[in-house]
């Protein structure tokens, strides 16, 4: 009897702990016959739940770890679409006016100084004429010209002439002529290309000279008169640059002269006016050959083409 009691007592102590471990809330078979099983207390039930949760966590931790997935590639950025132009709330009247007008490109020209260049020339045609005219003739002619803005050129010719009797053999009396003359005028200057120029204009000539007769043995004393004359000139000139980097030019001028007025010389009806020629003709042609040196005040020359 004592052994049965001990076994019953041990079962009564161990069965509830085993039930808690196994998660069994009611063990009817462990209760002795004829007795109802006791209800479990709230503390025991909470203890059983905590043991179950800890068991689930342990099983989760003991589960094999899955291999990590590779990170996905970043998506490609698409090109953003162009935004539509915002519609104007009010229409600008200048836009409609601009469509009606014809648009033209503006060409900006470089700055051109008022004084573009100064030219100094020497007339060498009398030196050539000395090859077949009488030796008793001396002529020295210089030309000064100034080119302004808009290709307006102010020109002036200054000359000295001395003619002996052999140079005027067609006159009735032998005499000498000595005098000076000047021809100022305006020309229009054109740059034909980089090294050639053309110009044309109108000039006014004025001559102051003295005629003096050379008497023969029977004629008596000589006669001397101070005279003056004037004329108009229509000129056309052309010149070419001899050296590219130096302003040295060679050119020629064609003259058409018309005599305006002159003082008569009584001993000889046919005489020469310095700078004009023989005054018996109211219109005479002329030719001037010259060498010119030019001093330019423009650093560069620009050429603009219309597009």
C-alpha cells in the first residue's frame, strides 16, 4: 500500500510539469479515479504560453538561412519630354508687326577717320618731253592731295615754268616766259581693287607769269608785261601701287582744259600760258605722268559683301 501511494504521489507531482512542457492543458488520466482534475491557474497558463513562444522562436532561429538575393539594377532614366510652350494670355502687337516687315541684316562698317590719307606726287612728264623739245625749257610740277571721308579728295597742283625763245619759234617776236600756276580742285576717289585706284574731278587753274621780249639790234628796248590767265580742267586719273607694303604709286592724269580768261600780250599774238599751253586754242588736252607717295591713316581696309 505504501508503495502504491508513493507512485501515485510522484505521478501527481510530475504529470503537471510534463503537461506544461508538452503544452497539455488538461490531463484527465493523471487524476486519481473518482476525482475531477483541478483547473490550472492563470500563472501556469501564461507560463505555458511563454514557453511555447520561446520554442517557436528557437525553431525559427534554427531554420537554415536562405541565400541573399542580388540587388536589382537601377532603372534607366528616360529622356524627359519637351515642355509645350506656354500660351500667352495677351498677344503682343509687336510680334504681328514684326512678321509684316521685311527683315534685313545690318552690316557694321569699321570706323573711318575724317582724314584718310595724304598724297604727295611729282610730275615727271616734263623730263620725258625734254627728249624732243628745245632745251631752253624748265618745268617743275608738284601735286598735293588729301583724301577725306566718303572718298572726297582735295587736290592741288603747283608748278613753275620758264620758256626760252627757242621754245616759241612760231611767234613773231622772240621773248621769254616765266611764271607760276596752281590748280586746286575736288575729285571723287574710287578703290578699284587692293592696289589700283581711279578718280575723276573738276579743277580751276590760275597762272601768273611775265613775258619779256628779246630785242634785236634795230628794234630798241625790250618790252616786259606781267600777265595772268585762268582756265577750267576736267581730269580723269588712274594709279597703281608699285610696292605692296609701301605707299608708292605710279599714275597718269588726262586733262581737258578750257580757257576762261587771259591778258593779251601786244608784241606777240601767239604765246604760251604756263600751266595751260598755247592760248590760241580755247580747248586743249593735256597729260600728266607722276610718281606718288601716300601716307595712310587707316590701319586696315575691310571689304564687306552683302549676304
